[in-house]
C-alpha cells in the first residue's frame, strides 16, 4: 500500500465541518479531565469529597447537555450512521488498514448506540455520562489519524519551483530488475539535465536536475520524483519513448521512430541546436540498448503519473536520412 492510499483513506473519513459529531468530541475531550478529577474525589469517599465530585461532574456535563439541546437529534443520528458507512467503505477499499481503522470504527458504533440511549432517556444527565467512553475513544482515534495525515503529507520544504512526477514499475520486485530500471532512470535524468542546461543556459545545474523524493514499496513499486519543470518533462518524455515498442530498438529506423516524441518535446523546450540534438539521439540510442537488455529476460511494466505506458504507439513514419539522424520535426502546435 502506498502512502497516498493511506492519505486518501483517511481523507474519506473526515468529519463534517461544523457538524454535530465534531462539536461533541471537542466538548467530551474538554470535559474528560474534569471527569477524571471527579472519580478521584469519589475514591476518597468522604462526604465533602462526594459533594466535590458531584459539583465537578455537574460542571463537566453542563456544556454537553447545552450542546445536546441545540443540535438536531435526527440530523445527529444520520451523521453518526453515515460515519459508520464511511468507515465500512474505506475498510472495504483498503483492507490493509484494518488494524489502524477498526478501533475508530468500533468507537463510532459505540457512540451511535450511546447517543440513541441519550435520546431514549430524554437527554438526562445519567445517560449523557455514557457518551464519555466512546466519545473520547473516537476523539483519540481521530487525533491519531490527523497526526498520521500530517506525517504522510508531501513536504514543501526547499522544493521551490520544482515540479513533481511519479514513475511506477510493475513486476520489478527482483533486485536485478529494479536495479536495471533505476540505472536507466538515473541515466535519463542525467542526460535530460545536461541537455536542458545546454539548450537553456539560464537554468543552473542545481535547478536542472531530477531527484528522488521517495520510493514506495508495493506492486508496482512507485518512485516519486522532483525536478526542474523543463528537465522533468524531457526526462518523462524520453522514458515514455523508450518503454514503447521495445522490439523496434533492434533497427535504426525503429530507434528514430521511437524517439519522435522526445525530439518534438526537445524542440518545444527550446532545444534546437543540431549539436545538442545529436547528443540527444546518441543518448537515446544508449538508453535503448540498456532498456532492451533489461527487458530481454522478463517484462516489467512502467507507468508515469499513474498512467501505464502502452506497448503500442501509432506514429507517422518519418523520412529517414542516410545517416539515421532523427528528422527535424515541426514544433508542436499550441
């Protein structure tokens, strides 16, 4: 399971903003310290202590009773049962979150039952006390969810103007397959950075790079990337070109056809020098050899930003020069 799946699951459990449940949980949390103090007074057992305990409990229950008098009973019941449905839907979609979410789901069910009892007893003080245990348990669960969401949220520290992308590699759990693909990604990133630097001297090396933000295990393995916008776009285009139609890597015609999108993207990014385009062609050929070798024994599927790169591509056949140099393509239309 990816971090983004956990974040998505937790986001689907968000309480209704300004709703009855959120308000009750806040009041129950605020009153829990007073309830503990009242229990301590009861344990002491003297007459004065019992009076103090009663007074403390009364102060703790007063805001909750006032809140219950303000909210709509039917709307609150609907909100509680809807929360239960949300938990069930997330657990069905992400069964690996069972251990994380099951305590919260049970607390939500217990709170719904306690609230039904409160309504049966006409919101009497003795019934309101029953809200404390499930309410504080649910509040604790949501405190954990909020903390986990904060940890999983992508960091924006020192990213600046960097853009983000993800590359997924399926069937690459074997170390040698994964290492082959990482080597290919590193080569493409280095090449894209160098070529963008030659095509646009305003981009310094620190910005003209692609780096790994995180690697998430699972199937497929997900590699989250950050980098300069131009560099990252050229890098992803080169990767798409290499993964498509691997059988064409055996011929000069196939390599030129396969590189059409890369050359079009290069021109779009301002790379039009014949010398730089020649370096790009050479880099694509070297990367093609590397990729052809890596997939010769087993197939590993690659996706960019969640979209799988298909193994077929309909492109017009270019006019191939005698030297095999990729043809000059018109700039993409806006």
